[in-house]
C-alpha cells in the first residue's frame, strides 16, 4: 500500500525561521540562525561549521568554527535539521 505524506503549511524547515538551528549534511554540520529559505537553499546568519559536537546535551559545541558571514546551505545537501535545546 502506497502512503502519501500530506504537505502542511508552515511545517518543515520553514517553521524554524528566526531560530538557531543545526543542519546535518553528508560531510559537515552547520549551525546558525535560519534567516531565509527558498527553493534551492537556506540562509544562516551568525553561522558556524561544527567539527566536533561533544555530547548533544551540552549547550555549546565542542569545536564550532564561526563562518565569515551569512552562509548558504543547499537544500539538496541537507539530511536532517532541528533546534537543539
């Protein structure tokens, strides 16, 4: 039996607009404030690339390097995302 996922307005990555999120991609982990989403990419402000997470229960990453400005991540590269609290 084929199951179809229903699209819900305001769900998905859009619901995190204005929040600090973490994006897991195949090779890297990015974190920052989600400021824009379009059909191809997302824009993070105050962005960093995470080289070592440490325990996910910690409030700060063990090794996160600040990126030089706003950072774009291709939607096609994103495996998962969320707000780690």
